[in-house]
C-alpha cells in the first residue's frame, strides 16, 4: 500500500504533463500562419459535401459520382492544409 500512493501520484503527474504538451501542439496547429488557406479549404470542402448530399437526396447514388469525387478531392486538400502539406 505504501508503494501504491507514490506510483499513482507519479502516473497522475505524467498524465498531466502529457495532456499539457498535447494542448500546446493543438494551439500551434490552430494558430499557424496558414489559417487563411485552411479556412478556404474548409469552406470548399463544406460546399462540395453539401452539393453531394443535395445530389444524393434528389437522385440515385450512382448519379452523384462526380460530386463525390469532387468532395473527396476537397477533403484531401483540407487534410493537407491542416497538416501543413504542400499540394500541387
């Protein structure tokens, strides 16, 4: 029992340190200078996803293949922008 308390305290402290370091990395991503590019990619993806959903509601799924491809390409661009990768 005497050893359990220090081990539990050490694990709690390590967990807090890990959580804090994760928050700092998230802040770095959110506050990166490419925020405008990320926002543009996000808007483009949201619009293409809305277009695809609208097509699905109006017609059979196989008729919306073009909209699905556009949405998937926009999703890849958004992921690349968030991760800071260069596209094209």
